[in-house]
């Protein structure tokens, strides 16, 4: 009645925190009230949009990311690891394709919305797949395959055999020392500007000012992941950022490829651990008959690049999240290896 008297628009019901924390997941995404519309385009109050300086490549899909924190709670800053999030925190990521990449806001098809929910016992990963009408997203624990077609920036039509991950595949990438955890929202990967509705602002500053984050230093005094496709930034910093975001969730001392001895996280400084002159632990067909992970000055002789170029299962890296070759990423890593010195 008050809304009618004052002319104010009725406020949407808040995010359903009790449902996010319930042991049994909801069959449809709308039950959580994370969005105020059927199409998942308008985030509810309490969701903060964010972006990563260098994200994981996923077959050219566009991604919308949001953080939900229960009222009165904050995340704890960590420079080189994902923030420490309170119980109830939820990371929301929607994957979508515009019909034409040259017109990114037109005819956008949402494919899936993934949730990472912080419960008392740890993190839970859920994937909700959008219907063709873009009016409902349904839980798919077993994953799904979706046929996608889009026009790329060069005007060519591209086909994607898009894979929604199953629960076990989520765990393969999103784990540190065997424990499911977020991998994107590290302090250094959020230390950059984001285009908010009211203007661009550094995300660490914004989150701290909004009361969402504790312990964050001033951005200029904090580590920062380079932006992989920003030509003004140093080539080596961009290449290392790309490998960190696309490979290091597995290729690190705490990832599932720790036994490979190939460590591609940004904090690694040993050339041999980064693959320079390093022979593979198990030389299968993935090596392509090549001898070392990185042959300085010779990208065409480097296993790492060979596996990035491949789209063959069992050879290509990363193993998940893509079916297409990332041409721009390949060009970046090729240029970096070409300029490297032995």
C-alpha cells in the first residue's frame, strides 16, 4: 500500500539465502531469486558485478559474473589466492553468445548459469542450463552438450560443440589440494577497473568502499594480473597472465596436474618449472613428437603451444572448457616463446 501511495516501484523479494544454503539444490535457477526477471538479465539487490583482468577462455563465450554476499558479511582479501568468502557467499557466472560478436548486445543467447555456493561444509558447484525460450534455467548435474553458432569479429560463422560441465568436471578445475574452491576471484585478478553503471572504478576500491571486502591494500601497492589482450602491457606479463588463468588451476603444486612438474601459476619463477627446456614426465601422443614444453625462440618445437593449437581430445590443453582453438591466445603465447631466450 505504501508503494501505491508514494508511487514507488514495488521492491523485488530478496535473494533466497535459505535456499542457497539448503542441502538439496533447487531444480530451477529462479528459485534462488538471484535475478528479478525470467531471463536472468537483471541481478537482484545484493549482487555485485565483477570482471577478471585475464579470464579463462571458453570457446569465445561471453561471461557475466556476480558476487552475492549475505547481508552484513564481508570477504577477506588475499593477494594471490581466491578471497576467503563467508558462508552463504555465492559466485554467479552466466555464459552467453551474441548472434554476432560485432554487435555484442543484440540477440544474446544465454546457455548456462553456474553457481559456486559457500556452505558451512565447503563449496558446492551447480550448473543451470537455459531453455531455448530463455525463460528458465534447469539444474543439470550430469552436464549437457549444446550446439551453438555465432558470427565472429571477422564476420565468419563459427560452430561450437558447447559443453556444460558435470559435477565431477567442475571439481577437476575448481580444486586446491583436493578441495573445491573458487579460482578466478583472486586479489591480483580483481585489481583492475570495472565498468559499473555509474562509471569505471577499481574493483578492490569499490568492494572495500561498499563494505564487501576487508584487508585490501591500495591497488597501487597490491599485486596485479596483467590484462592478456592489452597491447600496451608487456608481452611477458600478458603471456604469464594467460597461462595462469587458462592452465594453472591444474598446473600448479596444488592442482590435479601437480605430478607433471609443469607449474604455470603467476608466482612461479623457475624457468624449468615453467617448461623451459623441460621434458614431459609422460611423453604420450600429447607431445606431438616434440621434446620439451617450451623451446625458447622456437614456438613450433614447443609442446605447450602444440597442445594449445590442437582441438583433438587427449591432446588439447586445457582439456575442458573449449572445443575451438583460441587463435588470439595461440598468437600471444607463440610471440612470447619466439622472443624467449634459452
